[in-house]
C-alpha cells in the first residue's frame, strides 16, 4: 500500500478564530494563509490543523498553536536528525554500508524498534478509517516523548564513545532507521518535511516513491514496552516529586520509595530509574506498609450521574476505611465493595480520587494507584555531588558560549569557596571525564578572563581554555 493510497476527499469543516467566531475581514479576525505559510511553512499548518481537531468538526485556529507545533513537533524531529548527523559526520558513519534489518541486542534499541512497529500498526489502523487526528497525535507523541526525550537522551553516551564500537554502530543504525521510517510515516501529512528528512538521510530518490511502512509483529515486544513504560512513568513521578519540593534533578538524593505493585515491572531496570531520578537507592513499599497513608474521595464527575443522592454518604464511608486495603481490593478484585446504610456499592478505580497524605521529610507524587516518595534529606556527600553536577552543567554551557566544538579538549581553572573546592577535589575525575578536560587547577583568586557562575547560590569563577588541536573536531568543522 503506497503513500498515495491515503489521499482522501476530506476537507476541513469551518475554520473559526481562536474564540470560536467566524472569520471575516470586517471583524478583523481573519488570517492570510500565504503569509502564514511563508512564516511557518505549509507543513506546520497542515500538522496543526490535523492535530488540533478532526477535519470534520469546526476548528478554532490560533497562530500561537502553529508556533507551538513548529517548535514542538517539527523542531524536535529536526533536532533529532541534527543530533544523528553531527555524530555520524564525526565518525564517518555510513548507514548504506550496513544491512537494513531490525535485529538488535541492546534492550533500548529493541524497545524503540518495538514502539516504532507498534506505531506503524496504530497509524495504519487510524488512517485507514480517516482518523487523521489520532494518527498525527500518536506520531507526535512517539517523536517527542519516546524518540527524543527517552531513546536519544538515554543513548547519548553510546554516541559519545570515542571509538566506533559495535554498540555505537547499533545505536547509529537504529536511530537512522527510526528516522527513515518516520519520514515515510509522516509523508502524507507533512510532505515537505518528510522529503527534507528523507533526502538528508540519503535514502533514495523521494520519500513519496516509497511504499508506506508496514508493521512487523516479530519485532513488537509488548512485555518490553510495558516494562519500559513503567520505568518512564516512575521517572516522571520522581521528577514531579522533585519539582514539588524544588530540588533540582542534578542534586542527588538518598532513597526513593516506589509502590510494591511495580516491582515486577521494574525488575532489571532499577539502575535506569535510579540514574534518571538521581537517587542512590530504590525501595519498594507494599500496600500493607504504614509508610504511606491514602485519602480516598469520590470522583464527583464520574459518580454523580450514577449515585447522586448517595455521594455524601459515600464520601464519609470512604474516609472511614483503610485506603491501603481499599486499593488492594480494587487491584485484586477489580472493584471495592462499599457498605452504606441502605445499600452496597461496587466502586471501580475510576470512581475514586486517591490522594497521598504527605509525610514529613518526603516528597510524594502519585498517578492512579502508584506513587513515589523521595527522601529529601541531603547529606554532606550528596550536597558535594550536587555541586559537581551543577559545575558540569555550567562548564558545558560555557563551552558552547565560547564557540568550542563538541570534541574539543579543554583545561579548567576554578576560584571558589572552601566547600566548592572540596567538592571539585572529591569529584575531579567525574568533572574531567564529563567535560573532555585534560587538566584542572584550583586557584586562590579569580583571574582575568574567568566567568562568574552560580552554583546552587554559591559564587564560582570558571576559566576554560582549549588545548591542542583535535583532529576529530577539525574534521567536524570541514564537514559542517
């Protein structure tokens, strides 16, 4: 089935302004399509119109929404390609020299390949019945959250390796193939963007002469997808808990407690969770444990139409029972039996809103019946490690501001207070390895040319100098 088979006779329903009013020149709320295309490109507008609402319903058109699509979806896809191209150029990687197959040994490669084939299956099923909005939303979520925010970010160190190892080749091959298939998937919706990506990958004459991708069930691993999604969910909750207590992700913490119901799903992936949330230990808590207390309330939007006159009594009954036991009953039986004065109700998980009662010294975040709790106590060792991580971040940004290339080697000088200097000394190897630093020196006073940076409220003076020409970096300059 080729791309052209997805041409349809559908056109958009009425295009309204952002307030739902009919556009007209007399009202001054109309937009000029050609001017919009010149500013944002036709594909960004196409994607926006499909993503915002189904074609057969009136669409509220907001230029800010087009800007968001340009930065969010289009920008993310181009950034992923740029990441691939930058490192492939450095290593002289040529995808054409390797077989085009999906067999991989590394777990994260197998996961993104599984997700890609699941996406293809999903998009085909939606597009065959003209559910274009569902198609583009699924593609957008895949590109932003799974390819960019997870696969590329989790694979960065593989691309940073100095030698073209077998693992690095697998990472290149996987990302290349994911980008190539993505260009084909988006071709009916964003033809120009798809063609640009396809041509940049050097894949053939035109993406529009390629058959539309077909899902291969042999590469879909539902168990692996579910496990990785559990990891992503827990990491997301861990970050939300950090945001709530305003502790940066770069500041290491000691322990994170997780719902015991996730232990099987997270088995073998605990190190991944610990690294992403930046904690030293991961512990599981059962429902019977007194560590967590739950506050249960009826979801009025769901229960109101079903049990209107019983809502007040239901609320009192939920407050009087053990929240942990109630959730355990729902997980075991699929429902909770709640005895009222005149009747009994069977409540499902969607009938109830679950809140965790905060515990002093911990930051909580929850989603449905899973939770995470971060121990927010910071030891001196954790604080020093946090300083080191912040320093790496500031060094990398300063490198970029100075116009240094990715592979340029540097020397570092610091002038700081006693506590920061102690952190630098203790984590010297980490600082140097993360920043391609070949020499590091602590000086008693700021020197000319040093830049002042803020490290968790402390003043630090930083000096960066490029050392000896790097042949790999010079190669990158010639290519780009």
